[in-house]
């Protein structure tokens, strides 16, 4: 399972300008550090063998010769090391000097990649010494102890599913970076030996470039830039190190360090493969690639990550950073309200009907409706909120429902469903003391019938309250709470619902309403379809029956988003929740998730319209199209 991952490093060694022996010794120290950390790829800065800022010294024959000798000595040093090393140095080829990345592995130079774009503007004047290599493809060069070395910008270095492509510094900053083509040709790890100087705000732009290019290429991106010991005659370098993956920054160093530095992270190869498989535009772009790749195969002795320290977020739908979470919540509300506003403008209706239970989902739906009506300048009294106490309704949820609706100024109505349900039990000859699924579903369908009929009577839209997690598990009554005229929560998982309600409580309502919302957040999740206990408390807690929603949301994310096999999902879940649930508990709930997900597809095949707000939706018209009678045996 851990073979899906590879540990990689970006390094910035101490250097002296033009002091090759000193530079190589520090490069070796960084390699040793990466090897101790079980890293399999290490990337060094541009021209770090000589240092980047040698200027006209690059025209000195001795510097070029000693650089070549140093590369071969470093290669010998690596003969027994199971790590791919990418290091920057010049190469003299056909009377032209090239700024290159040398790829070293187990005593062999696997290939040499020249820099495609040579900057020659503002503070850069590399063309004084170097020739661009963009047109060099599938050439070969000889060095004293290594012959027929592949040379070109189209090289991809491959070990199994690990495919490494290289671009150098300026290559990333151009309109179409070489990595765009390399990724289309299969490279899933892009490395960039760089020398990028510091000026105000450049670091943020550089980080954005790396992040965005990793997203466009659906790849990992390892960036290593020259450090503070480069010449400071006119410029200062900071040793910026970044490791990104498909738009996310996995790790970044603190710049301006004054010692050897190695930044390490774990890259998820399976995630990248899965994303590329689903992104048909990525596949379609291959036809525009202007050249073919030259594949250089190599083989690691061992690729397993022995010290798995990659952070696995237990709540992948919820940003861990609070400020980012608040931004996300605001964005989600904008999507929900815009979707609902369009539905009202299309139907030319100005009344909404929603069932309010005092639980999280109906609370969120009501908050969306209120925000939409305020935006459309429709009186909140046109929001018909209906509370429908039944056999299991507790005083806590009942009072919260009443107080919330009153505070928000809606048209509050109360209809007790017990008499109607008792009559229905009699009609279908169902014993009232038999608290089976019929007992529960009668109540759910009675509530939906009431809401539908009020919507018809008042000329309004019935707004659905069910969320993504409930749809995934089929935790809804078919043609009961399963149905509505527009479902605003349908692509929001339960773990995120909680934060959305909390966001409103903290940011958008008065103190009294906030206190009600906080109490709703503290109430156990329950459909309240079974009778309450002697003390009037909830007896039917959803998470006792179907399992913790945080686990199911985690399973759902990796099952849908990555198409991950069960072994991988369990591995990740055990890492994410290692301090909260044991392996048996996680496995048992995962089996429950799989069975329910497959057997409840028929409900998802017939769900109302509703807006997609995140990367995962189970709409049968959009993201998820699955046979209702598919078997789960392959996954169990």
C-alpha cells in the first residue's frame, strides 16, 4: 500500500562562488541527510556545482573542466545509494555552453537536461554565457567516464509509476513551460533546479507559479532555488524550497537559511494518476504536444516509505485553517443562495416551504433560504417554516426549532403528525408498538406529504434539507425526506454542514440567534423517529446506527475523488484517525459504508435538482452515474 507514495526532497546546500570542491562536499551532506530520511529523489539548485553567480568566470576553461570532473566524482559517490539526484552544472556541447540539470543514479549519469529559456532582461543576462536548449531533443553526449548520455529537453526518467520530468528556473516563468508538455507525455513529478533572486513580493508569486503549475500538470512539483551564499554583488538569493502536489503546497521552507537545508515530503502518486484518469481535457491535450518523450528507465532497490509522516487530513472536506474555512463557508453560501435565487426567479414564485426539526440540516437549509430572500428583497414572512413533532421529538429540538424560526422572522406553523400516523398505522394494519422501518418511514413520508401539500396550497417551493453524507449512505426515506422541489444541501457533507452553521453563528446573526445555533450544533444527530426515553431525551442517535459521519465522509472522499481501492482507503483512514479509532472500528464502519453506498444507489438515481458546491456530487445528472443494481462484492 505504501508503494503508492514516494518521499522526495528539495535541497539548498551552502556554496562558495566558483569553489567547486566546497560546493560538492555540501551537496554530499545534503544527499546523506535525504538518504537518512528515506528520500528517493533529491533536487538541487541551478548550477549549484559551480554556483549560479560565476558570471564571466563561466568562460574560464578550468571552471568547466572541474565542474565535469566534480559531476563524475559525485556520481561515483552515489554508486551505492538508492536515490535519484538532480543537480545543476554547465555542459560544453558543440562549442556552446548549456545550463543543465544532471540526473545521477547509482554511479551512472542517466541523462542531462538543458535549460530551454535563457533569461536576458532586467537583472538577468544569462545569454552572455549560455545557449538555450529548447530545440535539443534525443541527443547524446560523452563525458570522460560516461558515454552516450541522453541529452535533451524531452527526457523523462521512469521507475514504474514514478516518472520524472525536468525544467530549469526561467522555464517555469514562460507562457508555456516545458513541464506542460512533459506532464502530457507522462511525467508526474516535475523538478526545477532554480536560481531565483529575491525582490519584494517575488516569493509569493514564485510560490503561486509552482502551485498553479502543479495543478495544471496534475503533478508533483519539486522546486529548489539557490541560497544566501551566492554572490550578493547585485542580487540576493534566499534558498526557496517548495514541494507541491496538484495545486497544494505540501511543504515549504523558511527562506534565507545559512546552513545546508533539505526539505522533504511524501508525494501521492496514486492521487495524481487518479486525477489524470478523470480529467479528460488533460488526455485530450496530448494531441498538441510538439515532440515525443525519450524515456530513461531506472530501478530503485526499494521504494517503500518506512517512516510515513505525510499529514492525512481526517476531514478532507473542511479546511483546517480557520480563515480559509471562513472564506470557503462564505463561498458555499453564495453558491447555495445563487442557485436557489435562480430557481425562484425562474418559477416566478416568492414563497418557500421548509420543514424545521431543530437539527443541523434543516437549520442550514433555513439559513440559506433566509439569505436568499434577503438578497431578493422578499419578506421573510414568505418563508413558511413547518415544525412537525412526532413520536420521538424532544423538547430540546422542538424548542430550538420554534425559537430559531421566531428569531429569523419566518411564518412559523406547527402540525403534530402523531394523529395522522396513528390513523395510517390503522389503515395499513401496522401495530403501533412495532418500531420497525415502516414505523419510521410512515413519519418521514407524512412530513413530506404535509410540506408538499402546503407548498402547493401556498404557491411555494419545498426546499430539501438532506445532505451529501445522507445521500451516500441512503440515510433518507425514499419519497419521504428524500424528495423536495429544490435541494440546497445535496452536495454538502455532514462534516461541512456543521462548520457552515457555526460560521453563520459566529459571523452573520445576532446574539440570541447565535446561541440557538450553538445549541443545535451541540445536539446529537438524529431523525427522532423512535420514541424518546423516560427523561425526554433522544434515543435514536444516527451515528450509533450508521457510524461516525467523519469516517463516512472520509471514506466517501477517497472512494469518489480518487477511486481508491479499499486497502488504500483503510490505510489512509488508519493514519488520519490513529489517535481516535482502532483499526477494527474503522474497518467495520468502512464495510458498512460500502454496503450502504451500493445498495442505496436507487435513491440517488431519483433525487431533486440542487447546486454542486464542492468537488464531489452524487447527482445522477452530473458527477455520479452508477447502476442501481451494481454489486459491492468486488469492494468488500
